[in-house]
């Protein structure tokens, strides 16, 4: 945990970031991001997911690539400016539903065959991550998958590191825990882990 930033980053933080730059993390143009998206999609073992939930869709770049493999994809973000661009990008994808939502204070009803948590978990403090994890696990049916993808170097603004987020989900992934670890790997500056509900 980051002692200099111990609290979850609020929606205002992201509104300010998107006001300053409409693609602050270069999702649309970065070769690194494009390679990571390809890695993310290649990690999913199923060709099709009936109902998927993407937490923190930002501009919808990954959303648009994931959508062809989903019957219905609910993608959410806390920043309206990001969602506006995501709506434009995904306008021709009727299976995509975009909503402004602050997880875990808000969480959709029902269950999902896939939950995608990519580059989001380190914005939460540990109690918030725990609440989100509980809701995510409860939303997975038996066999439902959770894909975690996070930048691993520490960032001074963020309450947690990517490794802390992944280890939180992996620590109960024992013989008696609700999740089992299917596979994972570490790239130079990010890691990816796929888990499934027992």
C-alpha cells in the first residue's frame, strides 16, 4: 500500500485527467497498449462469453476488441468524458452496453461468464478492493472467469500496485478458496492472471 496515497481515487480525479488530455494513457496510439490488448484477448480461453462485465472501460479501445466475443458486454467507467468516446467507438456494436458506474459502490445485478478488471484495481485502497473482490466473486457462476491485467511498477498517485491487486485475488485461490488460478504471466511492466470460480 502507498502511504502517500492511502485512499481510493475518486471520480473527480479521473474527470480532471480527461479534461487535461482526452487520451491520457495513450490507449488509442501506444504500441505497448496495443500489444497488451492482444495479450489480454489471447489469454481468454473461450471463443464466446454470453455475458461479460468490463470494469473501467475508459475510451472503449479494449471494449471494441472484446465485444465480438461477447453476447452482451456491460462496460462501465466513472468518467463521463471517457464514456462519450467509448460510445462513439462502440456505436456499431449492439451487444455493448456502456454505463457510468463507480464499482464497488455500484454494481450490476446478475451473473457474468467473464469479468475483466484491467488497469483499475490499483486505483482502490485495500478495503475498497476487498469489497469489489467480494462482489466480483459473487457475480461469477461456477466456471465464470476473472481476467486481471495491471501495470506493475509503483505509481505515486495510486493506493496499490498491480502486484498487490493480483496477489489479493490469488491469496485465497487455494484448494478451499472460491477461485482457482488457470494461468498467468508477467511481461516487463504488467502482469496478467486468469482465475475461475470453482
